[in-house]
């Protein structure tokens, strides 16, 4: 033990004052009594004046003297010299998505505390996340660094290059320690690996249009990062349509497999793929996908009202009437249109300049041709009495005929895709059959081709369109948006409502990093012990007070 301020031992001279006060307290005092004859039998005090001044054994006095000595020793700042494995230490803790599994962040904090206890200091603490952050600047206070370690938390984003995190710590560190679940590439630093985590994850999820435009297809890639076979069930949900599709499969250890889901008919704009597993990392057990299409179709309606047709369209997809552009679909009902129609168009007993409508002709007898418009459609229950003649352009497909005349046709040109239904609905039972909304669903799936996906990664900065507003649970964002958690989010762009899907990055959790140790020289560290000395002094003060109370002084 050594003293940082030995001159403070001079405070021990205060014991002289304690002794003087003690002697003054022991002088003889006159006290009134009720009668003197009671004292006549008491032998006289034969002690001399010198003997009366000699100190007698008194625990109160010794307790006070020891208290002063102990406090003087505490003021001299006693320290104990200890040898630690390292000196100045910069601690870099991986707070990216790799630290999100249950229990891993607690393990990282525990390892960081052990690093502090095994080093003499000073210390610095850096969070290796997105973005990197200097949690504790270089400090000699172990309490400050421990408080910073307790405040560490993970973020659901990929980590940046290690150099960005190391740039936040000043140069000249004897030791740089990186605590992570996955070692950085060729980093000349000490690496302490965290325990591996078994995980079953959805690696990829996408929804795309079928090559024949008959609907959509969902592809889900599942990875089994465990050492055991896993019996998993994958569920794909159409968020707007409420449909759900499931597949079950047994996955081999350390392997991945792809699930394919045919989504018949026109789907909604947002989907979710889910796993039925319960592991330490739930963020990749659900992934989201959003098609770059509006949440509802803006329909331009031209011609007669037909509540049966409108009800069938509503049962097919989320639609809304729109008086002003932009329009996603134009519906022409029993009307001849002279101007060109830009974009997809559904003709129901209607005509266009490119396909003018003719006379109403009586007809009977259905003739079917294989086509995606009639997928899952049974025309046998259908009955109709007449069709409109229609002058069709070249390269047109006629999936259905009535009496040898086109009853259903589809074609495309530079202005967009067209589907024409020439059957006279008023003299038919088509609107009352189950196959009618199915036919319209197939027609919309072909008229409005599958858009590209609209997905982003958590932690990635997204530039929003000029007039767009992103709605999140915390606030509304404009101009730029950084998703902080996975999910489906709504973006309002003028009159259009769209979905944006945010997912966590793909991450591997069960591969422990190879631990490396940087060369470092042991460092002597002076640990203060004055708090313990003060504690002893307080105990002595408490004992002195107890003795004084007991003796009645």
C-alpha cells in the first residue's frame, strides 16, 4: 500500500485536542446533595493531584483516537498497486442486427464489463451499429464506462465497416477489443466472440407475376441454421385480400429450401410470409413484400350503371370510383367511345375506335378455348340470348364464343391492354353465377400486369417522392425515411395510397467468430482503498456513539 497524499497524516495531530477535551471532562465537580451524613462513611480520596491527572483506561477515548487516526489515513489517499493484463482499452461492441437474438446483448455487456475489470484504463466505448456512435469518450472513471455499457442496445440494421467504428476512437490505444457474434474481415484487433445462436429464418420473399399473366407467384426461401431437422410450416398471407396459403416441409440441418406458392387471380398490394418457429431471433421469421401498386384501384366508369358488374369488381379487388385522373382502369359499359383510351380498359357491351361495336345478334351455344381468362371458370351454368358484334383488331385472342361470335376477347396495343365482354348481360344469368367474379379477377390480373416489388431494408435511408408522406407508428415522415423496424407501412402520394415493405437484412447467427488476441504488456494499476478506510472510520464513530449513550456521558 502507498499514500498519494502522505502530508494528510498530519491530521492525526488532532488527537491532542481529543485528549485535552477528555481530561477537561474528568475534573472534579461540585454537586448538591440532600444530606452530608450519608457521605461521612465514605473513605476520603487519597489520590494525589498527579494521580488524578493520570489517564485511566476508557473505551470512549480510545474509540475517538482510533477514529481520528483512521480518518487521517483516509485523507492521505491510500492505494494498492495491482497488475492488470492491459492498460488503455477501447471497447467496440457490435450493436447491429447480429446482437438482436434473445440474451446476446446481455452477453455482450457482460463480456465488456470483464474487459474493463481486466484493464487498468483509461477506457472508451464505441457502438458498432448503424450509424456508429461513441458512447463513452476516453475516461479514467470505471463508473462512467460501466454506466455506458449498461446503456448499450441493439439496432435492427446491418453493421457498417469496422473502420467507421474505429474512427470514432482516438489513436494511441494499447488495446482495441471488438465484441461481436461475427468476426470482421482481417481486422488487426482483438476479437471476443459471442455464443452462436441456432436460427430458422426466411432468407428471401418475393411476389411476382406469372409468365402467362394468370396471377401471381410467391417464392419463399427458408434457411435452417441448426444442427437438427426442422419441421416448418410457411404461410403466405394476402394482407388486403385476406387469403392465406400454407406449405409444410422437413428441412435438413444447415440447408435452405425454396417454397413456391401459386397465387391464383389478381392479388393485393401487400403480402407477408410467416414461419411457425419459436427461436431466439424472431425478426426473420416474418418477411413482408409490397407490390408497387396502389392499395385500391382508381376506376374510371364510362356508360350505364350496372350494380351487378360493380359488385363483382368489388369482390375481385379493392376498387374505388375516381372522377379525376390518374386512373388504373377504365370500364366502358354499353357505350361507344370515340376517343382513344389510355391505359387498361374493360369493355362490357362497349366499343372503342379500335374495336367498334356492331348490332346485337341472337346467339346460343358456348365454345371455349384454353386461355388464362377462363382459368377456374365453369361456363356450363351460363345462359345468354345475344351478343354484340365487335370488329376486333388483329392478333386478338378469343377465349369464348357464343353462337360462333366472339363473346370474350383480349388484345393489347400501344395504349394498353383491353378485355371485351360482348354478351348482353340483361338477358343472361352471368352476373348471378359464381364464375362471373372469377372471370373478372382473371381479366384484371391480365389487364394490370404485375408491378415490381417495393421493399426496403431496415436502417436504410429512403428518399421519398416530393409530395409523398410516409405513415409510421411514431410519426409521419416526408422527404426522407429510415425504417427502424420491419413491417408494412403506408405511403400517401397525392391521392394514391401505397404500401412499402421493410425487412431486416439477411444475417447468419450460428457461426462463432475466431477469437484473436492482440499482444499487450501487463500494466500496473493503483486501486484506491480510501472508501474502505472511511467505512472503518464510520464504524468506529458508531461504536463511540453507542458507548457514550450507554455510559450516560
